[in-house]
C-alpha cells in the first residue's frame, strides 16, 4: 500500500473507529489467565459489562467474533427439530436463520422487503396460530446492519406477551449495542447477542450473550451439541473470575477501557449523540435528492444510514471512487441490495466534524460518480448539527 | 493492584511474552474487512502462515481461541457415532476427548500416567484390532502443556501406516507450533490444531486448522453440525482474501509481525533455541535435586518443563511465593497433578538471560518454600548456556 | 476531562496530528545510545533527513524544541556585537530578533504589517547601505506561523547576491519544512532552522540546523558562548553515528518513520497536497465573506491560513465556541493580532475529508459566534477539492 | 538487524528500561500546548514533580536532555568571570566543569581518583581559604554515572555552612533522582539538575532544574547569556500552566505516568529497592573475585556498580561478548577508565529476577572473555535477594 496522507475515514457500519486509548490499553502485556490479576480483571468486566446491555443477569464473553455468539444463542437454548420464528429484515437476519437451519432447526421465516423491521403484528399472528407451541424462539435482529432499519423490540415483546406464547426472544444487537437504546431486562429479552467491533468501539474478536433466567432454564434441556459455546462451564468458571478455556486477555483490556469511555459519556448521551448524527445524515441524504432505504420513520437506525443510489448508478462504483479519491470506506449493499445502496456508518467513536467530513466525502463522491448531489445536503446536515 | 517494579516474568507455558513489536502492530487502526487493504493482508497471511505448519495445504484462521480449533478439527471431519482413538497424555488430551464425547463421538481413550507421550506401539495395536475401521481418527496432543511431554508424531504416523489403517491423524500443536520442530505435510498429519498465544508469540484469540487433502475429503461427508467452525465457507472466502464472517483484524496485524520475527530468526534456529533452553532447565532441575515429570528422554518438551516438588511440599505454595516475592508466574499442576508439580514455560519470545532470571527465581522460591534447592541447579544451567 | 466522543481535530498550525504509525514507532524500547544498534539508527537518520531540507550538507539534530534551534543558528555563527538584519513579518520573527538582542547582538529590525513576508527590495536596500558589512546575517522566517505568510526565500537570496553582500542567510522553516517547497542548497541558505512538530508530523521535542559550508566556516570564529548548541562536538560525534550527549532516542524512532512516510508519498506530492488544501481553505474563507490575513498572492502559506474576523467579533471567542462545541483546536491570534484572527492549520498528516470537517467546524462556529458565515464557503472549498 | 529473540537487557546506567505503561502513555495524540487540556496537564505535573526532588520550590521542566539542564543551572545563577568549585569525581563531573569553563567561568577543580565522591573536608578547606568569596557556586555530581560513587551531599552542605560561605550549591542528580534518597530542600541545595532517562524511567529528552529561593535571587543578577534556558520566562509562563515555547507534550504524558508509578510504590520503597539491588550486585562482584570501583563504603551508588576487570582483560571486550552472546548492554568505562571497568546499571524499572538475569549474564560473559568468574558471585547475590 502506498501511503495516503492523514487518517482513513472508516465509515462502514462496523468495525468502527477504535479510540486510541482502547488500542493502547490492548497493547499491554498479556498476563497469566489463571492468576490473581486476571481474576480481578475478569470479575470487574463481567460486572461492568452489564449496564450497557441493560441487565443485571449474567453476560457471557466469548473470545470469538459475533457469528459465534449467534450460534451460542441458538445452541444453548434449542434442540434439534425445534422451530424458530425469524424475519427477513435484511442480509444478517437471513444469515442467522440460515445458520439455524444448518444447525438442524426449523425456521418459520417471514419474508420482508429489507426496508422495514420485524413486524409486531406478524409476531402476534404467527404465535397465535402456533397453538401447539412448536415455535421455541423468536429471533430478531435489533439493528439490521445491512439496511439501517431498527426493529421495535419492545413492541415485539408486547406482541409475544399479547399472544401469551412461551417462545424465547433472541435478539441480535451486534450493530446497536452501545449506540442505540437497548434494555435486555426491561424489554424481556431472553438472549442478547452482541459483538465488540461496533458501538463498543473495540476491534473484532469478542462477542457476548446476555442471558435471562428463562433462557438459563431453557439451557438445561437444550440439546443441540456445543462445547466452545456452552454457557454451563462458562458461567461456572466466571463465578470465580475465570474461563473454561483461554480467554482473549488483550481484548479484555480494551473492553475495560471502552466501557469506561461509554459510562463516562453516559449511555443516555451516547444514544442521543448517535440519534443526532443519524438525523443529520438523513437530512443530508434528502438534501442531496436521494432516498434513505428505511421506510418507516419509527425504524431509522441511529448507527448507520443506507442510501439508495439513483437508477443507472452503481453504488459500488460510488464507493470505489470515494475510497480512491477521499480515503473513506463505506459499507456495500449486501445480498439483494448489492450495487443499489451504500451504507454510511455513524456509530462508535464519532463526532460532529468527522460526520461533516464523511458527508462531504459522500457528496463529492456522488458527484464524481455521475450522480450530482445537491450541496444542500451537507448544508442541511450542518444546520442540524449547528442548531441542535 | 499495587505497582511491582520492573517487568513481570510470565513463565507459564502460554500465553507467552508477546514481543513489543507485535503488540504495537496490533494497535494499528482496524480496517474495513471487506476492502482491498484487508484483502491484501489476508492473502499474504494465509500464504505466509503455511511454513510454520510445514505445509503447502490450506490453513484456516479462526477468530477464536484454541479450544474452538479443537472443535473445528472434530466437527469438520467426523460424524455422530464415529470413534476416535485418543491417549491420556495429560490434562489437555483428557479435555479434548471429553469434547469429542460431548459432540456425540465414541472415544477409545488409552490410559496414561501423564509422564509419557502417546505410544506408537499402542497405536499399531489398537488400529490392527480395529478391523472394521470404526476408528475414524487418531487424536494426539503433540506437546502436552500440562506435563511437558512431547509425543513422537512421526512414529505415530508410521504406526498408522504400519497398521494400514485409514484413520485420520489429528494433532494438537497448541503449545508446540513455532517452538518445537513440526511438519504437517512430511509427517502426514491430517488436521493440525494450533493457537496464537504460545510459540506464535501473540495474545490469545486466534486459532488454526491446517488441513490435508485427506481431511478435506473427509469433510465432504462429515455431518457433525458446525457453522462458525465450518471449513467450507471459510476456504471459499479465503480464496479471494476474505472471511465468511468478521475476522479479528488486529490479531492478524500481530500475526504478520510474529511470522516475520520467526522467519527472520529462521525456524531451525527457533527450534534449536527452545531445545537449548529446555536442556538448561532440565539441568537446573536435576542440579536442584528435583525430578522432571517427563520420563522418556525422547519426549522432553522444548516448550516447557514440569517439575515434581518433593513430598510434603505444595507446588501451588511454591508458585504463590514466587509470584509474591519475585513477580513471576509459573504454570500450576492441572487435574491430577494439582499441587504436585509446577511448570516452567521457556517458549516464545525468550532468551538466555530471561531463562537465567527465571531459574534463579525458581531456585530462590523453592528454598523459601521449604524445599531447599541446591544452587548447583542454576550453576549447571548457566554452564550449559555458556558453553553450548 | 470528561470524554469527548471521537477524535479531536487538532487544527492549530502545529503541533500537528501525528500519524499513529509514528506514535507507535516512538513507543519502542529505548536502546543504548552508545551501542551499535543506535549507531546504525543515527547514521541512517543523519543521512535520510537531508532530502527534506534539500541539502547534501550536514544537518544537526537537537534533542530540544525549535526555540533552541533558533539559538543554535545564532550562537554558532555570530559573535557579541554582530548585527543581523531581520524583518517584522509576525510574532515569531519578532521573538527571534528579541532572542538575538538577548544574546548580545544588534538587530536591524525592518518593521512590517504582519500581512506580508520579508521584502527582497528592502534586503537589497539595507545591504547596499551596509558598506562596512556590519550585518553578518539576514534572518528570515520562511513561513510565519503567526500570520500564514510565506516569505520568498529565493528572492531574498537573489537580493543578497545582488547587493554582493557577504551576510549569512539564516532561515526559520519551523512551520514550512515538510509542507512547503524548500531547498537549502539550491537557495543558498546558510542555516536552516526546523522543528519536529509541524510538517515532519512528530511530537515536539526535536529540532534541526541544516548548515552550509559558509556557515561552518563562520562557526570557526563565532564566539557567542554555547555548549549544548555547539555544532562542533555534534558534527564530530555524528560522523561516527553518535552524539556528544544523550540524544532523544524515541523521537528518533519517530523521525525514521515520519521520513519514510514523506518520502513514500514523495516530497513533490506532499507540497502539492498542502498547496491544494491551502487553496481550498482560502476559497472557504472568501466564500464565507471573510478576509485572509496574507495580502500578497505570492505569499500565501501552504501550511496554515490566518482569517480576519469581522469587526466587533472576538476571534478567541470563536475559537472557544469551536473547541467547546466541535472539539477542534484552532490557532489564536498572537501578539498584536490577538483576538483579531484565528489560524487554521492544514499541514502535516492531513487529507481532504479532515479539511472538509475542519472547514465545516469553522463555518458552524463562526455562525454560532454571531459572525454568520455564508455556506458558500464550504461549498467552494469542496468544489475545489472535488475538481482539482 | 537480525532479530534477537526475547527482550534486550538494557543494563547501562541509563537510559533505563522504560515501563510499557509509560511508553504507551507517551503514544497518546499530541494536544494543543496553548489549550485548556494542556494547561491542566502542565499544572498537575509542575506540582506533582516536586516530591521526587524533595522540594516545595519551583521545578523547571526543559524539553531537552540533561546536558542542557547543566547549562541552565550555570547560566541562570552565574556571571562571566565567576568562580565555581568543582570536584573531579569522574567523567561527568569533568564534563560539567569543562562546560563551566566554556561558558566563561573560572573553575577551581579539585583533582580526584574517580573512586571517591566530593570531599566535604576539601569543601571546608577551599571555602575557608576563599575569604573574598570569589567562589560563587559549589558544583557536585550526586551520583557519578561514570564510577558508581555517590557523593555525600548533606555533608557537603554542612561543610559549606561550617565555612560560613555564601556559595550556591549546585547538584547534578541525573543518575540518582528517583533511585537514591535525595532532598533538595532539606539538604539546602540551590539548583538540582536532573534528567528523564534514569530513575524517572522515561526516554531521554526532558530535563529539570529544581530551584531554591537563594538561586532565584542569584538569577536576578546572573548575566551569562541564556534564552532557551532562562528560568524567568519559564517560571512566569508556568504559573498559568504554560511554557514560553513549545514543550515536549508527549514526554509529559510519560512523566505523569512515571511519577504515578514512583509514588504508588512509595519513594522510600523505591530507594530501598535500589539499595538492595546495589548490595546484591556488590556481593556478586566480590563473589566473582573482582573489585568494585567505589572505595568508600559510605559512597556506594544505589543506581549502578562499576566493576574493575582483572589486569590484562579489556573491559570493552567483555561488554562486546555479553552484547553479542546474551543481548545485554552494559556501560563502558568512560574517559580515563576506558577499558578498565564496565558498569552495571540496576536502576529504574527493575526487579530481582531481572537483576539475577543481569548478573548471570555478566558472570558468563566474564568467563567467556577469559576472566573466569567464580560462580559464588551470583550465588551470593541470590542469597542476599532471597533472605533480605
């Protein structure tokens, strides 16, 4: 790679920009994972990680990326042949249900247009129809990283309750945790799946399961095979501040620092900051004369914004021009959205001027790619940032 | 923690001391794992990682710790009900076969005294007896981290061949790779399991499977469920320099640097350095009047040395005194060796004077713990280092 | 300090944003400054630092900040009672001549309005008038960090030559070196003074003197007292790759990396990048309806732009609002410009989108401070960046 | 450089081993040295640095190495033609008085054998003889880095008082501060000169003057020229948390961390640790059958030990062998001790096992160099470490 002056703009919806202080924390010497210093670290982290999930229940920390935490959520709570209800909200929801099928589960997969979240109405309908309670879990992706649509988890919880159905509620918060308001306990979520590399502002390599009592109970009889992902030995070892196998110590140093940053800023402030940047980004998109992918005002993501490019323009070409000319990475359209959208990540360690630079880069890149963007876009975003 | 002046001596048999240059490499900014810069990095690493395994075949890199790579080796090659032949060489061999049982496999577990490696003679015997070829895999831990005994893999290979048995050979090299001579291709190993945090001189969080053609073939019909660990999508994505899910980018930066260090030193020199430090350590142990756990001269580990403490002495108390007084971590006796041994790690980024400090600490600690160590121990070790 | 999310915009005209790779290089372990590894490093650096000065003559590296290198330039070439010709181009030119007076030199200080560079015409005039050659040196600040005005050094050289005057030419390039085209040898400069913390993209703490043969000759008779700054022992020790006293080794690691970045990008490209960002910044200033301090089109700085705020507005209040609201540091008006201007640094490790964010922040900040900035400003800058 | 496995043993008497946490602190982003965050940092440091000097008076922090702080001590308190009393305690004392001469001072230089500290008896004698009070300052090197001899500053203070002489007491603590008990106020020192790269555990590049009221008073009339080193503008700017010129911000981050480490350990404990390691080192030297350079039991240095090699052995060859074979740097004999001694640094971030490794390396190296060292040396040292 030749040197590109200045700092790369990593504006994909994760991995996000890792604060220097977190990277530095991670470069401390690795310690004995069976010694007292580690024990103290682990106990602290297992305690301190809970508020960002909005839980007082256990949170399991895996030394593995988010896809593993998906697998853990399924294998610890379900048995071969069980049915799960899932929603085609986008690429990642589709992958998760594919995983479920691959593990030997049945999936009731509700089709979607990738522009809306999971429908609470459909949840009620499907669960009411499931009089034999074959559906053991409802799987929802809180924030669809592929579309910038945030499903309304509290309404889905209410729907399950309305249907008086015993299904577990499993929620993927990989790209929402630490960026968008989330409350594991209050919303009655049974397993929350999360990863390190988005709102938690860490490099990838660590993932999480927050677990309700109901899920812990389900785990007693769940018989999908699992060893690495097994909650049992993990929770037992965690009680003493240890792990059943080698943890990834250096990412734990980073987590300690990242949690400190989040709590110092205040979770309320963190969520408000993300919402404000998302609003400014939508103002820019509309000012440019373009369309935001998400169609429901209640479901706009605070973490990323997916932008539909005009007919005849290849979104990947826009991205390539922006990378080449302005050293900024944007998210590609995934799956059936390939080439039709690009995604602007505005989550994690991020601020007004980085957003301004980001939007300026998109505005220039669109124009260079032959999709002239009205400069009103950036101007509208700045007015919002300035006045809000 | 109060401040302990100077540098901690991390002399457990892994995680090992990570070179500063590797830690610094890991603190570079995380990049887009779908972009061209990442692609170049991944292609380079997937290529450059092969020599340390002694293979020209594919090596899969998991963003997860070593236990996961164990699970990957089993789930990608075997089906429920298959039998594996395993050897009770120590704690980790025991755990691996427990995992196999947990995954629904049958295990023919050959008992051992934790002072010897896997027996090639028993391999021949068991495989010849298995006329119906129910044994699908022979599982061997190359270097037993819990005992400091290195199994003779080439002789086990020869034993399988002598028995004309089609079983796969799965080898755990977690604490040998990059420290003790190892040759995946030449020795006819089918799956080599490895981790980042030992001879590769990285923090924990990354693990590996090197895969023979025969194993790739077995994977086509293996039907243990696996998604995260599945070689298939991994190998396909790797061909283009990508991963089927988020990789742990920052550890990959570290791997690039660690491989550079190993290859700059030269693998032959790396292995010779470890062997020499192991010999000096054994000289010390014997000079102190103590016994090395490993009983077979052909099987002494180059990576660690397990030391039997005298009757009436609690090895964990020795370790606690050494940690408290000299800020050095040693490995505990695991499983049935708890309290009876301690383990000295002399692997990874390590040199003569750090070994001298290590052995001095053990010598003083033994004495303080009421197990007077003859100062001849350190002296003999130094003579070896000085003259060899 | 409470945590401010995201990265601070350090847009003062130095210290500049230090690339992560340079910071990481600086965090390597300190080595023996009398050993062979250091010797190799020093020899390499003393060689490699020359091209950025445009010289093949010696460059002295001081383990001290830039003010020291000013003192070195004077004390090594002059004697008590000598006269120097200096120009009131701004705050730093004023400080430098004050230093000269403090050291016992006479200063012929040509008054200036802080909006123009040193006048070649006045140089000719003063030197021609100095028939007795009492003027021993002409001191010029190449790029006035306090005003954003770049003096035309080649024309000043020509002026000295035209006057056939033997005075030395001493040039301060603290905020131009590595950002604005500069040629010590070709322009006949005798001592070039530079620092680490601007275009060289290092933290502060290191400074330089590039020295012509004529200056080396002058040093033989110069009798201002100096020990720390004395070129003699430095040049002698440097020949063998050493220093006469302890050097600041870790900044030298950083210098090695920073030079690599500059040469990889290519000095021509580095200068062009800075000029382009300066042009975009001026476009913004004018688009906002404001005035650039520098009045001569030939003298606009590539490194920073000083902006006059409207009558009745306190420039320091604008800066305070921008720091508070947008986490960006801008340069204050210094000396007699205090409160009347602010300075935008666009030098060092910098790129288009960071400039866009910077200008967006200034535009919003001006408006918030009651000096409404026409959004045309940012728009014009982006058009230039986009099309140029 | 080819890669040498493991960590280099940097056992010169400074620069010392910098703790990783200090190196990491130094790699934080450089901030605006005129902004509020810097102001807070500077105020804190200017306050927190005082206890390690044992003073409540001002301490000036120079962004330059220790030689500069020597020059500052002289130029701020003395005038051309003034006389200073100095002692030939070793290489650095000799260099300091050469500097004084070079600055135009007269030096009354008391000859010495480089094996003893400054003599309080001679101080009394010379000062009593100086009835006209031409001696304006007594210059003492607290810990002679070239010899491992620590002068008895309190006795020298008492000697000055006994002579009822008004001379200032200037003390170089470059290699003692933060390692050997030192009390600027209690001992009535007027200027204490210190550097960052020894007991303060920082890389080189920062130096200090602690200043008594009497010295501040002397500064009012001292007329040696100085600008960069001038206390006046420094103290004025420091009052508000700023500097008269660019400070070296990143080393200040390191200083904050290093002071935290020292105060967390407790200065008493720090001094005791150094004294213990020095005693163990002397035990080793004597056990090897060699002689410690320092001849007065009251003057052994806690920071380093100089070892006389046997007749016929070249100490530099011993050092070269140790560097080559064991990757350890030791200090050379300087000036008239070249080739006759080597110096073992045991200061800064250092602990028992690193000392054990260090002494093991020396023992082996001596033997390899043809100066067989009795293994009793290391053994005696370990016994001391073990029992003390």
